[in-house]
C-alpha cells in the first residue's frame, strides 16, 4: 500500500507497508514497513476506520466487524504510520488485522510494539529502521469463524505466536538487528517488572526467528552484513530493552 506524499517539494508515492496475504487462512503472513526521514514523522493522529482492503479479491474480503471474542489487532500499528492521513487510514484495512486476545493486544504485544516504534522515531537523518511483523500461520492457537463478502462462512487463522524482526541501518553504514517472538496469551501480570521480563524473554536473534518462521527476513541486505547482524544481538545496543 502506498500514499502520495510531498517529499522535498515534490509529490511521490511512499510505501505505507507491504504484505504477503494468505487467502487460505484469511490472514497476512507478514507485514513489512520502515521508519525513515519521511515515515517516522508524527503529522496526524489515529484517524482511520476499519474497512476491507480494496486490493484483495472479493472472496478474501471479510468485512470490518470484530472477530468474535478477539480484538482487531493491527500488525502495522496505527501509531506506526502517523506521517500522513492516507498512510494512517491504510493501516485500518482488514488485511492488516489479526484476531488477538484483548490484553495481549493492548498490553504485552503493544508494549513491544511501542519499544520498536521508539527506535524508529529516534532514527537520525539518513538512518532507516526496517520492521517486519506477523503471526504464525503454521502454528495456530485456533481459528475463528468469519464471513466473506460472498456470504460464505470461513475459518480465519488465530496465530499461536507473534513476531517482530527489526533491522537498523545507519547513515554511516552501521547495522544491527533483533527479533521478538512472543506467545499469544494473557500473561496475567502487567507490572513494569513483568513487562520487562516478558520483552527480554521475547528478544532473540533474526537467525532464531527465521528458523521458527521459515521466513528469510532481510534477504536484500548484502550477505557480508546480513550473516553477521542476524546471528546475534547486544541488549545494550537497543535502548529500553
């Protein structure tokens, strides 16, 4: 999905986010986007309404109603795309939603999302933070019943785990990466100390995340960089972790 933005005085299309959609599961396999000098800005507030993705065929459309018993959990969060009204509205497409436990969505997953977002917003001029988010469609908690726009009752995937892959590239050519892998559940303890334990336990290398998901996250990065940054992470390199 793209939005038309004015960048350095000229109109250009800016990628809001990219998805790989699984028609069988009625759920995206991953959503990818980046924070850079344009997209990290905060020019608008949350201003969208849930709607079907116009780029998907009608048999993939499931309507904007809440899933029974689950939140419509953003993958690319509304707060991740505040650089323009169009970009924020794009985050409300149902193709960007995942059925999430309410407390998991708002507290535990949301807390890790907020941390990643801070890293993105704190990027310096010329720096870029690449983010890939998703839920495991090969490992499901359950399925939930929805209806597509053809009136057919279908089963939508409810992932058992969610993940975030992060790659930071600085204007000086420095790179670092980190992953997060968290079980989809209510952890029953939202104290600050427990939230810290959960996010630190969720942190992992990109190599570990790739093994668990089967996704090659940053394949366009030169191997000489990719092989190094995906094999390890240093906690002190990621403020707030």
